[in-house]
């Protein structure tokens, strides 16, 4: 019972309007290893967005006040996440030195839209994966996902409410930025996957490219598949038509929104997002439709 109230108190601090100090001697808190990894990744993503917002607020003058309000809200989230991790006896991941590869307002908006969508999807993934023993964190994690929806409004982006494996979100950040990061073994790192959209008989066709010797070997001996995120109701799964040892293509499934994330996998279907993350070979690629 004591642990439940502690979880609830720490979780509620994620949705408060002002930062709460992290206690110097946090109380003991037991969390499952997967939840600890999920919270570390959530903090990694919050730190990345802080770097993005700092850059964006100096460039997008018309949105500066709104972006600064988002920065204050994110600082509340970061302090709460650090407090929860410290209470669980885990050293919180330190911020990376992150520089985003965007040099004008148009490219900054695109990066912000992608980053916000990835963070929202990862927060939903963490929320769905909470075991009953850790469910006191649910209100705070839900507040993070709701906060990302508000951030998308600030950036003028279309809403993105699809669940995304947290490992995908980490690789999205890596794709968008240059980073020098402290060591954290929980951070996944998949090979890069690039995609380009064309139209064939008014149907969007996507051609994919990768640079990985391991993927080239696997493509030669086993079928590969694609998992698509960008529509309500969960991911779509399709085969990949191999063109060369490092490229392939397939039609985009119907019902996708304006922002789509696609990864190369070894399976045709998945029953959980944990399995989807486990069997991802490369990606995700980010497509603007």
C-alpha cells in the first residue's frame, strides 16, 4: 500500500504546473526492469526535446512564447522522471549533447513534428506496458502523452496518436540529430532505413534502402517484412519485395496519415509492441505523405 501511494505521488508530479524538487534521499521504490528502461528512454526523449526547443525558440520568433511554455512543462516532466528513477535506486540517464540537423524554420517544424509524434507514441507504449504492480505511474505517463498532443498543436502538426515501440522513438531521435551521449546500455540502436515515396496508378509506392552487411546477408536467405505505423488501430504489416541486396519496395497500406514510420522486420505479424521492437532489423524510416 505504501508503494502504491508513493507511485501515485510521483506520477502526479508529472502533470503539475510547476516543478517539484527531487528529494536528496528518495524513498525506496520497486519497479520492474522493463518499466525502469521505459522511464530511462522517456527521460532520454524529454532531454532530446529540450535541446530541440532551445534551438527552435531562437529561430521561430512567432512561436517563441508558446515554445517557452512547452519548455517549462517539459522541465516538470524531466524532474519527475529523475525523481522516480532515483527513488527506484537507478541513476537517471544524463542529457546527451544533441544538435538537430535543421537549419531554418521549415526544417525545424518538420523535425519538431516528427520528434513530438515519436515521443507521444513511446509514452503510449510505456502506458500500455505497465504491469499492475506499477500502475500507479499511469496518470503521469498519460499526462506525458497528452502533453505531446498539445505540443503538436503548438507546432501546427496533424495529431499522431499511434503507439510506437520506445526503441523506435530512440532511433528516430538518432536519425534527426547528432549526439554525444553518456553510456546507457538500455538505449537501442538499429541500422538506418531510408524510404522515398512515389505514386504508381495513384497508389503510394515506397522504395526502401539500407546500408548494413548483416541485412544484406539476411535478405539473400530469408524473407523480410515491413511494419507501418501511422493509422488508428495499430500497425500494418506487409511483405517487402526485394530489388537488390540493399533495397526493396512495397505499396503503402491504406488509411495512413500524413506522417508514417516504417521498420524492416523478420516477422509477418506481431501480437505485442514488445515483439515488434524485438524483431525490428532496421529503422524506422520516416515518411511524409
